[in-house]
């Protein structure tokens, strides 16, 4: 329901697509392991895109492609279900995919946004859900770190190449 900004009219490379509006080559999708079923939903597309990026693949934005997708239409933007899965999977995606030394470089930002999420969702009435999501993310880290070992073995790009396609600036996700 929002009008796109000027950059939305330009084709180009982006870090990751929303899976609701993405096309993947089947062989590359399967080679990367497809969607991680342990995520169930939310962030599974970012996780897949991250793994594809690490293997040297790119994501191109095509502004004249049209996809009708009503994000959060079924459950709502701040449903307990979406808060839980989105925030648990955010932690898993970070620790599963972020290469060294970037994991250390971005760790303060990652911690800051996770603490901010704990505060924000507690203030708007979802403390049990957000704390449960973060707790379950931590409990699942041993499995995520096992996956990380396999993913990091397949990395084909240097960290600088990855940084070049990531959003610039820590406030970028909030700009619109």
C-alpha cells in the first residue's frame, strides 16, 4: 500500500528477494539445500539467499515484474506466530550464515537489535512471545552451528564482496 521510492524503478542487484516474488534456478536451489525446514516460516528466504550469496550467486531486482503478495495478510504483522518465528529465525540466520570476520564486526549491531526487539515487543504486549523466541533461538544454536560448519566450507566469495551487497548503515532497515 505504499508508493515505492525512486530506487524501486531501477533494475539492479539486491541482497535477497522475498520468496513470494523470487525465481530460483532449480539446480542452484537444490545445490544450496533449498529452504531450511527447521525454520518453518519467516526468514527462510533470507537464509536461502544468504547461502546462495556465499556460494557466489547473485540476486537481481527487476522493477517491471509484478507480483501480488499481501504480506502478513493471514496472521497480521505483529501476531504472536510471526513475532516468534521471525525473531527466532533472525538469530539462526545470522549465526548460520555470517562469515568470519563479519560475524564479529556485526555482532554489536545484532545484539543491539535483539535487545531492542525484546524491549519493543514487551512494551506492546508480547513479552512472553519475544523472550520465548530468543530463548528458543539460543537453545537451537548448537544445531545451527553444525549447519554453519557445512555452509562456511562452501563459501566462494570474500567478505568484502558480501558487504558490498548488504544494506548500508545500521538504520537502513527502518528507512522508507
